[in-house]
């Protein structure tokens, strides 16, 4: 890929930010329950303990203030279409209002989950057609953030935009400032994102390293749509805890964090805070990397050098094989395997067609076909799983005061030397000589000359470095 000048991005903001809710001027920082708790473990008690952990670990002080409760907190619609809390999540008279009060009492902000469809992804009540009722309910509870999903809803683009705009307007009419986060999993939200929301998901769930790669490749073409108060969202930070349903290696955790910072992405921790590995805490508590993500200029970075193959984002729809979360792919594979074997076994019980009536023979044929289809679809699911290309990239991001962030990343499985030559550095906005600091290792590295270029040796499977470049004082 030819180097691209980043300086043009500064003037490439969307012409109008129609949301105008006064929040989310910098990428959101916090925690989300989904990867950690799923439906099985979400409870008011667990959420209170997570709020405690956010404060006790020092994360809240660093800016991680949103505690976002994902799917499975509700279970039915009540009178006038209001959402009812799930009594298994809120037992013994506990309530959403009490939980929000507890989280606010910790100095944190409270986020909640909804869906534009008739059901959520976990088949709980959706908000389609009830936007005003639910928005008013959210405001009365005192929520500060709404993640609004796209399951069980039309995939038509204009229908999706209309539904998201309906909730935007309903939230604004409450008079409460609520950060509005779209979760539509597609890059085609980006051109309209700023008029609809504070952030918008641009790819499928990041639940493995391959999906992180896909999110990064998808986002590389979307930098011009981001601006203060409106950000591309490549999904949550995975972490490396082996007890989580989705996790990375510690090296990949650091690289995801560095890339998210250069992409001005929301920093929402998805791994368990109560049992977080020390290496993850060191990564997520790095104030120098956080400062890059939260830079007030609000310009998203982009690749200035890449040897990765051309990339075209897929149109994701709910549970399509290429956007299916890894744990869902495993679950479907197991279910289809059981179903396929059962159908074929039933067909064998019927016996050979020559000795049976025509109806039995027809049943045997259909059972065999259904069994073969179920088993074959397992192959379809795994054939379309995302893969990581053996390639490298250099990303750059303009920062306030003429500074630059420069991130080298190796997606290949083996160690590689990555070079950002003079043309690459010019595309990154490096002029003359600048001081260079490794913000991951907290080390000053001397001067970088734009005319000389820079080569870095990176480990395989997600090795990276992140530098902050500062103009020399005159």
C-alpha cells in the first residue's frame, strides 16, 4: 500500500455532528460485562463487585469510568411496554435503580444494553417501536451510556439508520446526557455514524486474534469519519485471562491496546477485572498509551505503510459464519454434529428402501439429506472463520502540538524486521528530527530523523512497538 499523508485527516472531519448530546468528546473508557459474565454469571452482586474492583485497581482514576452492563439484565416487557429486570439478576427486591445508585456512589458512570430489534441477541426484549418508553426508563434510572445492538432486526441499511435515529432522538428528548453507542457490526455505519451516535461498531465481535486483525483492517479506511464526540468502535479489549471465553496472549493484549490507542478507539475492557492477570493490568494502566488514545485532537490514525493484501470488509449479519463469535461457532458445531449423527442414525433404523413402503423410503432419504446438510454446514462455519494474513503495518496518528504516535505491528507468525523509510515517515507527518519515546517500555530513545527512516524487529503473532514523537524545541 502506498504511504498516505495523515495531515489531510485533520481537516477531514464530518461536516456536521448531528447528535450534539455533549458527551463522548473523547473515546469512552470503562468495562463491559459481556466477555466476562455472558448471561450465565451476570448479576447485580457481580456488577457491584466489579465496580469495587474498578476503583480498587486504580482503573477509575485512570479514566475507566463506564461500567456497562450488557445483555441479559431484562427478561420481559411490563405495562406500557416498559422493560422488566430479570429477577435472577436482581433477586430479593434488588433493582436497577439501586444498582445504578451504587455504581454512581463509587464515582463511576453506568452503562446499559438495548437492541433495535424485537429481541436482543440473547433473546431478551428489544426496543424496536418502544424507543421513547425505554429511553425515558433509562433516563429515570440514571444511566450514562447506552450500547444499542442490532440483533433480530432488518439488515437493510436505511431501516437500520432510521431505527438508530429513533433511539438517538428519544435519548435526546429525555434531557439526560447519555453516551450513545451503536452496535451494528458493519463498516457501512461509519459515513452516517457521527449524525447518529457517539461511537459505532465497524466489525464483528473481537473474540480472538483473527477478529482483532479483521477489525484493524476494516478500520484502516474509516479514519476520515472519526472526530471528537464521534468514533469508530472496533470492539472491546479482550485481555489474556484463560478463564474468559475469549482471550489473547499477553503480547497480543499489548498490541491490541496500542492499536486501539492509535485508532482513537473506545477502551472498554472486556476481560474479568476481579481475576485480571498482572500483565493485563500493567498494559491497561499505562498512562502514556491512554494519553495517546485520549488525545484531544480526536483524529484517528491510519496506516502509512503496509504489505498486507488488499482488504474488503464483509457485510456482517447476525450469526453469519464469518462474524460468528468463536464460542458460538463451537456451540453450533457441536449442536450440528449431534443433529447430523441423529438424523443419519434414524435413517439407518428405517433400513433399506427395497424392503420398505415408499413413505418410509422417502423419510429415510430426507433424514440422510438433513444429516449430511447439518454435518456439511460445520465445514462452512469453519471455512469462513477469519484468518490473519502474514503481513506487517505501520500506523501513525497526529496528536496535539505537532506530536505523532507511530505504531509498528507484525501480524505474521514469525519474527520480522519492519521498516518505515523516509517516505513512510513523511506520510506520518514526521518533519526534520523529532525526539522518540517508547511509551510501552517508558524509555526515551533519542532523536529520529525523517530522512533516515526507522527499522524495528518485531516478534511474531502480534509483536508491536508504540512510539510518541515530539518536535524538538527551538
